[in-house]
């Protein structure tokens, strides 16, 4: 039996200290450690695009191309990542493992 977990993922976009956008979605992922590894092992290439999104149609990558991670913190069910995009946008990604 394949175990699947659900993760609430929120993206907050800022530019010049102004809130530009925020979005949340629920992803189906094999396990929490797989999701965390997308950040820990991030090499500048987009990843996580193949995860199924539940409850809405917000598609896209977990981490985009050419981002620069500034801070990454995680534990057994929370993740916070702050990063910069090539276009000057600052993003914060919040993730929570639904048990």
C-alpha cells in the first residue's frame, strides 16, 4: 500500500515590501521527507510540478527555476522558506503536513 500525505502549501509574494499576491493549495505527496527534500536538495531547477493538487486548480512548481533560498526552516510538520526570484520578487513558502 502506497502512503500519501496531504500538505497545505501557501505562497506569499512581495515586492518592495508590498504584498503582491498570496495563494494556498493542498498537495498530495508520497511523504513529508520527499517534500522537504525539494528544498534541501534544491539546485536552481524547478521541481515538484507533478504533485496532484486537491480542492482547486492552482498548478505549478513547488520551487521555481533560478530562485535563491535565503532561509529554510522545517520540523516534522512545518516548513518555512524565504527565497528571491530572478525578477526581484521575494517569496515566502509556508507548508504544513496534514496528519
